[in-house]
C-alpha cells in the first residue's frame, strides 16, 4: 500500500516538474532569452561621398535614438524637412547639420516623426 502511494506521489511530482520545465522554457523564449535574436539599431552604410550620412562613430544608444524617431536622410514629405524644423541645428564651419533630439549628423533634406514647423 505504501509503495502504491509513493509511486503515485512520485508520478504526480514528476509530471508537475515537467509542466514547470516546459512553462519556464516558454517564458524564457517569450522574453527573448532563447537566442541571439534581439533587435538592435544598426548603422546604415556610410556614404563616402557625404560625411553628413556617416554614423559610424555613434554608439548603439545614439543609433537607437535616431531609429526611435524614424529619422531618414531624405524626406518623403517635401514640406517637412530638417532644415525647416525648429529642432534643426544649422551646420557650423561647413560641417553637417544636427538635431536637438539626438547625436550625430543630420541632412538638411532629412526628416523624422518629431518634425516641428520652424516659427522663424
Ligand atoms: Fe530633423 Fe526630426 Fe531633428 Fe527636426 S526633429 S531636425 S525633422 S531629425
């Protein structure tokens, strides 16, 4: 009788451990811990012809900030350009323009989803 109970107890605990293992595995995978598939911002290929598109010196965080606002070097909305945005930093000494929101070069013809019409 004791053996039957012990076997039952053992099987019950063993099956619960299996459920817990499958659940933990599913949870780890759902949280992105199951592999090297984390999505990170990537630097677009730098153009040798235009240093204002070279982001090779930026950090992952800088690149992520640019990606967060969907920055592009060439606007698709002609009336919304970086050089008519309130947050645009004019080029200095023949350099590239910039943006108050993130680090790195910004093209005059660029755009992002945080565009603000220039009041001046
Ligand atoms: Fe360009 Fe956006 Fe910065 Fe305005 S906020 S200057 S549109 S990148």
